[in-house]
C-alpha cells in the first residue's frame, strides 16, 4: 500500500555516521588523480548469464571498477549495491537478468573496494563510481537511464539524479547523505522532478534510514511514490523474503512506466 503522509526526521547526524561506518567499513581515502573518465570493454565472458557482458569502468579519480551489462533496450538501469558486509554487484544480478528478459539494459557494478573492483570502499566517493556507469551507458548510446540503488548505493543514485538528466530514480533503505562529494542537502530535493520511488522495510535493522526515507519522500516533489514492506531486513535483502515477488514487481513496474 502506498503512503503519502507527512513525516519528520527523528534521528541525528551522529547516527548517520554510525550507519555508514557499519555498512562501509574503513574510510581511508584512496589516491586520486585528475583526468577524464575512460571506459573499456573486457573480452572475457561472464559466468552469470549468456546475456551478460563483463565490462571495465575507470572513474574520474582513476579507480578501475568491475561491471556487468545485461540485455539491451531503453531505459537502461544502473543497479547500485548496498554496503553490508560481503555485498557486491551479485546482489543485483538476478534482477538484472529479469530486466534483460523484459527488454531493458541493466548495468551492475562492484563499487570501489568491493568484489573485483580496485580501490578502498568509501561511501562519500561513490558518486564517482556512478558517474563512470552513466558515462559508460551514454557511450553505448543509452540516453534514458534509471539509477536504482540500495543503502549507500541509493544515496549515490540520489546525488547522480541531481547531477545528471536521468529518466528515473529508485532509493532503497538509504541515508540521505554520505559526505562530499556524494552529499545531498535537504534543499536540493526540490530539484528532483524526475519520477522517484522510495522503498524500505518498515522495521529496517538500521533504524536511522526509516525516518530519513520518510523525510526524503516528504521533501521530494511529484511524481513520487513510497512503499514500506513488513520486516527488519535491509535493502536488497527484501528479494529473499516472503515479500520478494512483490518487491521485484514494484521495481519492474516502475521501470516499465518509464518506457
């Protein structure tokens, strides 16, 4: 059932710092270098799906990321993973295959410091990873792009939606901000005029995200939608619950309305 009530923020920024530390691990700053983003395609085959192509992305600060492109068709969907321990692009790949079967392109990626990507995981730098994904898709001819992210990945998608002309935004159990340059300020939400979907478990184990998701929805202009599911799981862990089919259908329907 969709909810459109007004809410207020109930948690402070100190709790936000705790959440990011829990989900993202050490926050040592990786080396940076100036330069344009470079994209290259790896010749190796992925074992995930016959429809999948392993690709390599290079960020503006010269971190090489591992990614996988599924299917083809507009809009293309970036699937950004959460920061819980051991999570990488594989958490999104079953849904990426569903999108490919429905005639869309879907790009999963390992954020810096996760999976097969280089660098050190630092939530505040993840907009650079999403920027690399957007530039890759633009280079492949995709002009309509949706950013769909969980937890820290959702925060990075929020920043990307403010910085790029995207077709749609999905934020799943995310804090509002994770520090510059991925920071998002409350007064920026008025610029998010694209279609938006916010999703969270009603008793997410990271309790900070619940009031922040409600506040983000309240701050956002139409068109917008919010959905809470029963349970305590976090982010894409919803796929593995009794509500997994409903969650999957919600995400797919959102993308289909943007076709």
